[in-house]
C-alpha cells in the first residue's frame, strides 16, 4: 500500500478509534514527518462540514478558526515527541 493511501487508511481508523498499538505508532511517526499536514487539514475540514450537515447547523467562523489554530499550535507544542 502506498504511504499516502496508508496514511488515509490510518487516519480513518484513528478517528473511529480502531488503531492497534502498532498502527498508532506508525500513524504518529507519519504525522511527525509533516508530509501529511494537507491530508490532516482536509480531513478536519471534511469532518467539520459533515458535522454541520448532520446537525443542520454550522460553526461560527471564529469558532472554526480557533479550533484550526489550536490544532496547528499543538503541532509546535508537541513536535519534540
């Protein structure tokens, strides 16, 4: 399986809380490379959009931006791991 396809597979399993310990290790190592930031961002936007459709409501733009900022800042905060 290609690495990008593998990452997409792992992120879906992570969100569904189905990753084994080995898969978690692999997933977080791939995240640490920084090569998949766009995929993570796209997944985040798709998840928020799906949530909004499911709830028939939308997040305020400032709330969306705050969540995105926290996620991006957490990358810097935990980059030593």
